[in-house]
């Protein structure tokens, strides 16, 4: 009996991982036509601006409850708490300078161990900071991600909450 359950779980997880990562998370690659120092300051400033619940009254929106955790010369780490259920997600931005451009790898992952689908929350955790800071408007801006590395990316709606 246990072997049937094990086989069933493997089939379920194998089938689910074709479309999305096995765990609720998102990887995004961006390019910005400004220095990494400027990108870093804009992201940190947006995290600070959205650190309280003020921007999400009555659970309306997710552009709030960000916490700056730390930084190195090439990384920023932060957390985001969902306003209604207070699920925690870990965020990492890794910045690499390339000529006058800045390449950034963003990663958001749910701290909830059993999370598989997230209604694009991990995408929005990252995207909201980029759009909120205006980085999506700088010259040379590009964004690359997909359902295979970003849970429910193709059905994203960062304005829904």
C-alpha cells in the first residue's frame, strides 16, 4: 500500500513540476541601463517605503510589509509578508555590472514548506518592487522569466489583492 502511495505522489509531483517549480517561487532576470549602485539604492528605497501596512489598507494590495534583511556589495536580501494571511517569502536580488548596464537576478521563495501554487505572489513580490521604484521605466530595461521558473507567471495579476 505504501509503495502505491509513493508512486502516486511521484506522479503527481512530476506532473505538476512540468508547468511550474515544485515549490512556490520565482526567478526573474532583469537588465537595467543604469549602474548597479543606482539599481540597488532604488530597490532598497522601495523596500523601506513599503515596510508598513499603510499601503495595503484592509488587505487591499501586496505593496506593503517588506522588510530589508541585509546586503553585500552585490546582493540585497529582504522578506515580504502577505497582508492577509501573513505568509512569509524570502527575496534575493543579485546584481552584476556589465559595462554601463546592470544585470539583476531576482529570486522569491515561500517560507511555507508545503506551498506549491501561489497565485503569482512570488512574481509580484519582485515585480512590485521593480515597478514601484520606477526601474521598469529606465533605458535598457528588460525582464525574462517563465512558468518553468516562476510559479503561475502566465496568470499573474499583481493588482488583484
